[in-house]
C-alpha cells in the first residue's frame, strides 16, 4: 500500500460489537457495454480504480485477408460443425456466409477462435497480443467505466476502428490518479515474398512486444523506454507511488542481449522463409531461449512526469563468464515510500552452482533473498510491501507430492518470515496486497479435490490477530429478496486500502451474450444464462456482523478455525496478467 492513514483498527469483522449489516458491503464497479468480463488491477486511497475488460464484442475481422480454400480454415470449420453435432444442433453459418459478409454471433465466435489458434502464424490477423487470452481493454472505473487506448491505432481495414491487436494493461494507480502499466505495439501488414517464390503473402509484424508507460488523468502517455532497444526491447511498469517530489515507478527493462541468443538469431533470421521482423519477434517471445537480460528497474519521475533517474535494481547473481552467454531476469513488482522494492530474481540455489528464481526485495543497492530454499521450492513472488516495510507474497512448497503456492509476510526490520495457516494444508494460497494496518488479501483454493483446477475464493488475513477469513463469509447469505442466494462469489481480492476497502473480482450469473453481444436464446425461446467475471468493491462496515448461513449438505474444504461458508464458484477464465501477480511457478532461464 502507498500511504499511511491515522486510522484506528479497521478490522473488527470477526468479533463485531454492534448489530448492523454484514462486515463488507459489495458493489460492482461497472464494465464497458461492449465487453463481457471485467477485472480490477489496482485502486488508490481515493477510491479510483483501474483494470481491464475481456470478451470484447464485435471485434472487426478483416475478411479480405482470409483464404477460404485454406485447409487450416476449412478443417477448423469441420471441427466446429462437430461441436454443434455433439450438442444435437445444426451449425448456424457456412464459410460462404462469412465470405459474403453474413456473420452471425456463432460465426463471429468461430472466426475469433480460429485467429487465436493461429496466433503463432504471422500470416493471420492478430486480435490479441498473445495466444493465451482474448484481446483485453484497459479501463478506468470512473463512473462511467471508460476505455483507455494505450498503443492501439485506428485503421481503415478494421472499419476505421482500432486494430484490437495489442495488449492493454493498467497495472497501478497513484494517489492523484496518475497511472502506470505496459502495452504492445499494434500489428501492421507487410507483403513478403519467400525466397524462390513469385507471389507475395501478407504477414503481420509489430515494433515491440512490451513497453512500460505512465499516463496522466487526461490520457497523455509517457513511455518508459528500455535500456536495450534492439528488436524493440522490453520494459514494463508494474507499480507507481506518489512521493513528495513526484513519483516512483518500478518494473523491469531489457538491459542487454545474451550472446548465445544473438548468435542463434543471426544464424536463423536470414529473411528467406519469413520476414526478419517475424523471426526477431520469435526470439523476443521465446521462453526456452530468452533474448534479453531483463533487470528490475526503478524510475524516478518529477511532478511533470519527466524521468529524472533510472535505477537498475540489480540481479540476485553475478554471472560468471560462461553464464553471461545466457539471459537472466529480475523484476520489481511493487515499491513503498521508503524506496524498498519487492519482486523476484534469479539466485544461486542453496549457494551452489545452480541458478533458479525466488522472491526478493531490493534495498540500498542490494538484492535480498529471504525464503528458506531448503523448505520451499524455486518460484514464487514478493508482490507487495506496505509503508511499515512488511512484505507479502507467496512461495512454493511441495505438499502431498504436488507443488503448492503458500502466502507469506516478511518483516524487513526483523528478518522474520511467517507462513500463516490458510484454507487447508494442500490449498494453494496467493497474496496480492497488504495495507499499512497489517491486512493481507489474496485468493486460495477452497476444495480438496485432486483436480488441477480447484475452485478459488478470496481471503483476508490480519497479521495482528492471526485470523484468516474467506471474504465471502463477510458478505450476506442472501440476495435482497431474502430468499435467493447472494448472487456474487468473490474469487480474487486484488487491492486493499488502509480503511479496509477491498477491490477484486467476482462471478455472477447473467443473460448469456454471444460474440456480437446479442442475447442468446435456446430452441424454446428461453434466454440462456452464463457466469461472468465482474469487478467489485467491498466496502468495510465496522458495525457489521457475520451472518450465519444455512449449512450446506457437503463442505467443499476442511474448516480452519473460523466458520467459513461453502460457496460454489465456477472455474474462472482468469487472465495471467494481474497487479503484481505474474505466473505463479515460473522458472527463469
């Protein structure tokens, strides 16, 4: 968290003294009317929040660039026909319909799925910056919610609208509303003729894959350029705090290129089979052979958003001569007023020759590792730090032959690291934020099945009282009618203010809408339903009392102390990008 408040204890929710509403009151933050899902990524003490929307309706497909005799496209259509047949339904569109511009909601969904599955092939239109998720829109929750265009551009090939080929991420918001984040360049079309061929083909290229920025309240963008910009470079801004003379922003930037990767790139990218730009990007995006050395970075900006200093926060190892041939990485995910940053870095494993990644903090020019490598596996993140220099995050522990995430807090002054008891022994629990009053929030698994996709729900933990609580237990049991179940299940807690206000994501059931935004009805004319993700604000109520909800027939997780409700939750299509929450068990080369 960013600023201290002279507030009394804000969390008496477990033992309230005055009868009133529940300890937390939920309200939706809102969404764009042209998107299905909404996620919050950060909020400030003033109640301003930022996030992203997914499931954008009516993304424009450049039909002129599709080859309707392409076996990849025709095979994809046959696969979609079988999907309809398995539902005892007849497919509602043909490829001829699409070619003639007659595109319904099912055809729109088919085209978007096809282009996402073809993302790695540079000959196909891009409707996202990566193959892992649909296009997302950066948004501000400022009543009404509005889109913030970062690097995208309007183009006549998309009916004069945006290309929708970029990543748009607002990761953090300062107390005065200045925002930080990162984005990718839009894809543009070029013509390329393969060596030995006579006809050219369209290929899609872009200038860079990730660039950090800060943005004013009026939407003016200031780029945080990488140190190493060859092939576009990489930079990312993951947290911003306002200080007396301006702002501190932390993230990462490419600082150099690994010699082995450069040698391989030079040998491979000859421009015979593919445009050199396409080949270069394959190296930039490679997870098996990283191109850039990327170091944790802190930018100091003045009040006019001029960068006055760029500080390389360092790396947890000093590579020897052979190790310098490979690329290594450290990242800062959050910073406090005291200029202590937290994140993760490669380190020497158990002081040997092996190199792996662990949570760290960056202080006074040092990269400090604090997780016991003999008790916890490589991986994890330090994700947030309050102004009392208490860090929170998660580390990886092997439990019942499976690697699980376990959240922690670490006191920089004392060097003590604590792993509190969470939902149950083998539950993965990840912290996402901490406020100055010692309240940690996050999300954890609430069922004991051996499935790899256990349900997750949000939690709040009080360091001072050592109490761990499912946030859903601090909400009403029933909807306003007093009979229906409460319509929301809070799956992620993302940001917490010093007054106890929590921002996160929840699911609720709504009328189903197709890829064009049309309400879907079944064969009998009945409106179908679906679960969507919404951004929510949970306002703390000091006089609230925990409601005693009716017991379920079967609990979904083992009880731990407090009486937790057994609320159901569909597996969420949660995106990988969150505020200070990046790839839970990622090993860095």
